[in-house]
């Protein structure tokens, strides 16, 4: 069978299964999630063995250390899979919720019901955890899923796919409700993203290269998560303690996450705060690159920032710093360079805070808080399938609701239109 | 200037204007809408003259009568434009609404704010009314718009574009916030749908051919409205009066609309109702095509329905009729043939009604009501830019909310993540 034929078969089976999953009860879907958990607990050893094969192969292919780390499972990570399945099973059922029912002048009652999206395709790189996280969230929201992990993790993912299928079957759901693509042929990705008849939305999770390639070639909708070039703006008269704490936390709590601060903007009226902030960052090993005014304000900023710095997601202990002319200067810079992920203002001025909140066009806009809060768990979504930097359908951290759609429902009693 | 360069220029101007529109007050945008209204009222004669040119040219090109009718403006239709601008100005402002603010364990307060989408492209056919309807809805929701009407209406649309620009200017908004594309070159459409850097979403309004072509070639998201193959299902024990009234209304109130009934499904247990319903439809001139069981139940159904009939949106006084085995048979037929627009069940059975409501996967699902109610005005949206048969972003009738996005907002007081 060619890869095209295989992906046709997987897609058609997913589409067929999606109707059954959509009309299943929440109890059935939760039973399936817990059945998968049991099977993972029972198969811990074979899972670690399969994963060891992946890691071994990766080492032989000289994969870099960060990638190997993401690929590797250990007891703690398997415990994490088990816990995450329990957490997702415990979340409220998003499907079937009805809201906003109103009676119209015609006499009909109109409302909206939350319904599953259908079939969700997930394309991801090395972390085998994603197989379980994605499967559980898609299933919880009443969807079928087609999962295409990286070739590095094929042994782990194939084994996990079998455990998921067993769990689905045990709960009386079709085994094809969640399918792990078993081929490492890259053509499988090309097929997945060009089958709108089978796949309703594709969510790529991985590096910028992967996401841009998929978005460029897809014929199905893509929930994109591109760069996180996040800004903190310190306003005139900002509280120095808050400004220091937020800047340090946003930059240094974790360097490699998309909600990490990459460019600090400081108003001319707050430039006197810059030496202390720059010193604190430098003390913990952050390399500082500044505009001329920033460097003049704080000698510890040792390097010039270039235009490229303003457009760079470092994901590393590096920070670019710019002195701007008040909130207008900050918002102009953000409009030009931000990736639209998360921006925060540190201010004590009510009017400025409200303007920033209203006018900055990013998926998360914050007042006096660290950009690191931009996260599905911190926002109370219970779980997160990704963070959308798109403006359509779902924006910002995407939880179960982003994996659903809605339909209008009308209650009549023989009503006809006049 | 080439068409590509022209569309680049229009797109860049729209993107720049969108930031100003987004941060404008609702009062300013309403002032602009009413200023456009005043200009239309003052320019009624020149508008009718420009439109007469379009109609004259259309006649010379032998456009068909239906198209010429859609193209033509008259005093009543100009009054309609004026009224619609007043109605849109009177709608509540969708922008800036904040909801669901909750305090998290970390102490931050998280909510969502409704924001404009950015730049909306509208591609439409002959009706010049759409120029005003689309411009007013996009602007009301805080967006910039690029409008590309059919070449038949170029004189009317160019004049309306000038009136809109004057109205925007009078309200202090950029004239480029709403731009009517002045060229009839079809390459302009190709450029619009491949400029994700300038256009956030394209809404095609027109025939199936137009929409399919755009959806197939677009590199920006498209809000699609494809066929309306709508079903009414008459359940066992349905009230005969309601069944007759709903079927007649759904089929005959207007033949050419997308929410018109195209296939009637009747349960075997309700087949005794079919002769009276078929006779009533035949009496008002509806051609009936039935499956073998339907024809056996009602002799007035004079023609066999073929497989093609189940997939056809007639938009005409023709109805296909099928006898099915209860609600499962009806839902199977709908799953196979429906376009996902609107389906209605006529039933007195609570459990069956709830199953139909939950399991039928269409943008509107109704109980004991005519499919003709699937409409933005009937649903209380105040206005309608189109009806989406997509499941992402917006589904069913799309009003102002569908022309907006949201962002997460976070209120802190120096909060950092632990």
C-alpha cells in the first residue's frame, strides 16, 4: 500500500469513527481514558524498552542532546502520562453544553450547543508524551484524532498507539477513534494536511520550521503557534519593585518557553530604573543588548542591539532592551516587532494601563504580571493542546473548548416563518 | 501599476488603517456609518445614474434576467441601504466587551476581551447592496475592509466606494479603512486571497463556483458558505398539522434561499401523513420526486428520485422525498447527503427530539420549526454577513461577533510565576 493509500484509509476510518465518538457519552470517553491509563501502568516496562530503542537509534544518528532529552521516557515521565490521563478524565465535559437560549419575537427559542470539531490531526516532533496528551484532549472533546509523531519516537509511539486502541476498545469505542500513523515516511504529513474531506483541523506542535512548512502547504485549517517574541514595557512612574520582579521572572524563570520575555521596553521617564534591573539580570548570567539610550542609561548593557535583535526569539539567556518614548513608543515597537503572543505593561497609571490593554493586539495582554503566566494551566483551562497566535477560531492558550465547535439549536412548536 | 502592485498597495493601506480603526471609539465608527448614510441620501440621483450604466452594460452583454435584477438599484433599494446603515449604527458595539474574568490560585485575574479581527476581504458578485452591508458590518466591528465586487457593478461600486471614503474622512477615520477595489481584472481576486500579511480573512459571497474556486486557491482563511441541502424529518407520531405547516413553509416560503427545504424525510410510521403533505405541495406547483416507498405512499409523487436528487440544492419548486426507517434512518441519510446547513425534526417524542438535536452535525438543528428560520435576523444577531458551513471560528449565521476575535487579558499587581 502506498503512503497515499494508507493515509486515505486512516483518514476515512477516522471520519467514520468521529461520528461514533461525537455521540458517545462523557462517561464512555472517560472510561476509555482511564483504560488507557491502566494499560500504560501495566505496560510500563515494555514502554520503557521501546523508548530505549528510540533513544539508542537517536544516539546512533547523533541527534543533539536537547532532542534526546525530549525523546527519553523514564519512570517519572511515565507517571506524568498516567497523571495527565487522570486529570483530563476529571475535567468537565465540554460537549453538549447549551448556552444563551433566548426567545425571539417569532416565538422560536434559539441557543447554541457546543459540539466536537470532528477529526483533529496532530503533527509533532520528538516528545512521545504528546501522543498521550493530544489523544486524551481530542477524545475528551468528542473528536477522533490522527497522530503523526516524529520518526525518532516511532517505537514509543507505535506502542502507545496500541495501548490507546486497546483502551478505546475496552470502553466500547472504535479503535480507529485515535490512530497513530505507523509510517515514518514524510509523505504522510503531506497527505494529512491535504485531506479536508477527512481532517477538520491540523495542529502542528514543534519548531518554527515545521509549523511554517505545514501552514504553507496545508489545504485544511491549521492552528498555528509561531514565535513568542514577548515584551514587558516599564511605564513612567512604574513601581520599581514590581518592574524588577516581573522583568526577572519573565526573562529568567525559564529560558526556553514561548512566553519568556525577549525584549524589554523602558519609557524615558523610567530609565532611572534600568541600572538596577540590568544589574540583576546580568548577575544571573543574562546577556544584555541595548539601544543607544539604554546603554547610556545602564553601563552593564555591554552590547548594541541590532534591528535583528528586535525580531529574535532567543529562547536563551539573552535580552534586548530599548528605551522608548512613553506608551505610544512602546505600542509602536510592539506593533512592528511583536509576534502577537504576550505583552505586559508595568504601570501605576490607570488610563495608560487601560489603553495598553485595549490597543495592544496580542493573544495575551497583561498589566503588572509576568508574561510567564500565558499558559493554559495558569489560565484555568485545565490542560493545553497548544498556544494559538492566530486570530481565528482560537487565540492564546487552547484548551478543550478550542477543540470544539458550536451549532445553533432552535426549539419550536410548529413555528413557521412569516 | 500592475494589478499585483495595486493590490499590494491596497492591502498595505488596509493593514495600516486597521490599527486606527481598532483603537477608534464606537461613537466615531457610528458617526462614520451615519455620514455614509447622509452621503448616499444626498447622492441618490448620481448613484441611480451610475447603476443605470451598469444595468445598460449588463443588458448589452446579455446578462440573464435574475442577475440583472440583483444588479439593479431603485429608490426602494437605496432606501434599504440608508435603513441598513442606521440599523448597524444602532447595534451594540461588539468591541472591547470583557467577560469571564476569574481570579486564579496564583492571584492573577484572567478574562477575555473581544477585539477586531483586523482586515476583512469580501469578494462578491453582482448586488451593489453588498458593498454597503459589508462595509458597515466590518467597520462596526472595528475592522478595515477590502471589497471586491463583480465587474457588472463596477460603476455603482466605485461611486459607493467614494461615498464611504468621504464618510470615513468626515468622522476622522482613514479613508483607506474601507477600500473598494477599482479594477475589474480577475487577478485582483487572486492577489487578495494570497496576501496573509494584509488580509486576515476572506468572505466570499456568491455562487458555489466562486466559493469553491476561492477556497481552493486561498492562502488566507476563508469563511465558506457552500450549499444548503436542508432536510425536514417527520417522525413517527408527529403532529400532522405541524408537519404540514413546517414542510410547506420550509419548501415554499422562498425557493431560492439556502435555508429552503430540499429533501423531506418521512418515517415509515408517519408515511400516512405523506399523501396530504404531497398534495398540498403539488397544489402550489412543487414538483415531487420520491423513493419507491414514498411513491407507494402518495400517488401524487409522480417521479422517481435518483441518487443525484439527494445531493441537489434545487433552489427551485422541486422537492425530493424519502421514506426512512425512523430517526436512525433519517440521521444516516442526513450524515451522508446533508451539506451541514440546517435540519429540522417534527416530533412529539422527547427522547427522539433530544437525540436529533445532539447527534445531527449541522450548523442549525431544529425541533418543530421551519428551516427558513436559519437566518441572522431571525436569530437576533441584528445583521448577517453570511452563513458559515465551516466548523471553525464561526458556524451558522455570522453577525458582528463572527467579525471579531478575542484576546486573553490578565490583571496583576506585580505577580510573578512560581
